[in-house]
């Protein structure tokens, strides 16, 4: 079953605007990771945030984690057309015999118009 | 971060045949995994590839259909056996180090 659920499923913005994607999950986690996938190609690792962290930054990316609400958000500032891709959150579970494998959400399809 | 390569990048196969996908990482990783991504869908874990022992399969996936090998820390193979059109997907391997998981470029498989 899906652990993470991204919201919205699709997002269309103009270049220069900020894009915010949200991810909710159901069970306790070790960490949560965000990925980008361009048009059916491989996944690019963006950020890992651990369960004891609340916010991380990487360039134009900002990720927050609220374990009390079991949710995370990915903010892309000053978006570019090249940011057009699908974005997935994936959770590494704390329990349930997890060996570090990830459970992926359904993804948000972001379209940035020039 | 680990750099992961896969071969082949894509293939078109006839039903009933088998395809073996190779995955190579450039550094030693603690864990290796195989995922499937069906068209327009998210990723689903097939199995954890264990070095020198049988892979650990997720519910809905069995060794006879998806045999996996991992003879050393940096190499693994996934075979898709007795293929049918429902096996048409992107197959991705990943390697995990210090909790971060990195993915290969994927193998796009089409079964006719």
C-alpha cells in the first residue's frame, strides 16, 4: 500500500514562481527522501531529511518535515522551465522489518511554463 | 553519492522470453534494491538484493518470476522471466549508503 501521498497530483506555474509540493505518510519513519524524475527517466536524489530534522536546504530547494502531522513539503523557489518533472517523496520506515527500502508516493507532476 | 549504471537502457522482447538486467554501482553500498515503475505510476519495490544469499521479495513478487543475484557489493542482476505484456515497465535498481538511496537510469522494457 502507498505510504506517501503527494499533493497536488499536478501543478502548473510560470517561470520565476515558487512551487510547493506536499507529502503525507502514515507510519513512523527513519527518514524521508525527495526525488525528481524527468519524463520516464531515472530518479535524481534531491534531499534526505531525517526524522529528527525539521528543515533542510539545498540550493533553491527547501524541505520541511513535521513528524507530528506526518507530513513533508518541498519548496522550489524561483522555478525554471528545467524544473519541469515529476517529484516523488519516499519514506524509509522505522518499523515493520524495513531494511532501508523506500515506499514511494504517487508523485506530483510539475510543469513550469517559460 | 553513488553512481549507478544499468544495462540495457531499453529493450523490446517477445512474450515468453526472459531478460536479464545488470546494475553496477561505482562504490560499495550497504543495500541494493530493485524497483518497478509501470507506465504513469510510481515505483514499487520488487526485492532487496542480498550479497551472497537469496533476495528478499516483497508481497506479489516471487523468485521464479524475478530471480536476482548479487555476487558482490557493487553488482546485481534482475531477470524478468517468461515475460508477458504486463511486464512492460521501467525497472530501476538502487543502492543505499548512509540511508540515502540513489537510483540507476532505469531499463525500459516493452514486451510484445
